[in-house]
């Protein structure tokens, strides 16, 4: 079972600093998603930075979200 997201902080370059329920800190690069569907709106950096934790994942004001499994598996650990 994948841990849920506890906190999110937007970073430069359309990246997210994530802290998971298990205490791990990981960086997720959202850039590849910005050319797809609802995520296109997030190429506006102001909109991208309007990210928040919703239940166990992240969500933006336009309703875009990413499942916690993808956030975890596609992110890199922070040393």
C-alpha cells in the first residue's frame, strides 16, 4: 500500500516537494503532465503554485489531481 501525501510545497520548474505519511520527502516533476488535458492550465505558474493536499493526494484549484501511487512511484527521494 502506498503512503498518502501529508504536505506539498510547490518548487521552481513545476516540481512538488512532497512529504508522505511514512515521513519520506520526495520531489515530483509535474512538467510532463502540463501538455495533457486539464493539466495544461497549470502551465501558468501562479495556478501551478495553487496546490494543496486533498485527502491523501494533491489537488489544484481547477480540479486537477494526481493519484498518490503515481506521486510516490514517479518521484525521487530527497537526501
